[in-house]
C-alpha cells in the first residue's frame, strides 16, 4: 500500500515517519500546507526552502497544499480535497497523520477521507505524551521551537531546542508535545533523515497572537 504522510515540518510528523518506516509502511510522499503569501509552512512559520530540505533529507517527494492568508475553513477544505484527489489518481491507499490524542482533530481527518477509499493512519495515537517526548529525544530527534502561544508559554522559549531542559521548563498544564497548540517545532535531525538539515535560530517576532522564531539555513 502506498502511504502519504501529512507533514507539518515538526517533531510529531517526523517521529510518525520514523515509526511508519519501522513498521514497514511504504511511505511514498509528504503532504504539507504552505501559506502562499509568506511562503512558509502554515502555523509553524518555517520557510519553504527548509521544508524542501527536509523532504530531500527524508528522501521523499513533497506534495504542497497551497493555502491563502488568511485562510477560511472552506478554502482549506477545498485545497485539501484537491490534494486528496491527486492522491487517489496516484493510487495512494493510506493517509497518515501525526496526531496524538485530540479526538475532534482525528474525527476531522477521518471526515476528509470518508468515501475516498483511503484509510487514515495514526501511528502515534494514544501514546502518553511525556513518555513520547522523551522517547523522541532519546531516539535522536532534534528540533527547534518555531512558534508558541505566549498566553501559556514564556516568550523566551521561542527558538529553543526541543531537549530535556526545554521539557523541564514547561509550565504546569502544558502538554510536553504541545498537542493543544502550545508550541510548534521544526525537526532538523533524527533517524527519519539521511543527513541533518543545518539551521540556526533567527529573529523572534510576535504576530497574530503567537510568537514565531525564524529559522535560517546554516553552513
């Protein structure tokens, strides 16, 4: 079965790719929504060039879902439907997602695929997130925090490495994997890549209620 993975550029989708490969799933493509106004990964704020570098390091083709900014739910669903149709034309039989425990998000994903003949996969679903975060780090995944919600996290954590000290500094009630939207990340090394994607944290800005840490390609 051919599998495409929805790829956010962050740690969860990167670890989902690792787990799928460990299980022998034939992953044949990565799917990412890109904000065409800013040429960045939606919500994560990662530059398209770095996203493309990830796909090369993962040795997988990249399927871009272009969305406007701002993007209405109707526009998002239309773009997703077009992507799903492309997948059907290419005989993709399963679509994988890196979601962890939010039932409404899972139901939404399943609804997008309902009637398409494609099976949804959730390789990380139900894992205890504190244990999962530590397992990612122990397994060699390296990432930077690219976006955070300043209502629940200190601004200075933007641009930090996703490491043990980051987890130790999270305020009480914040999910260790940021599954409630507390933070987003960019995975730059790990067992899912043939080589690291060298990056360095850049400017930190606050925009539309979130704090974003730009990442720049490093030598």
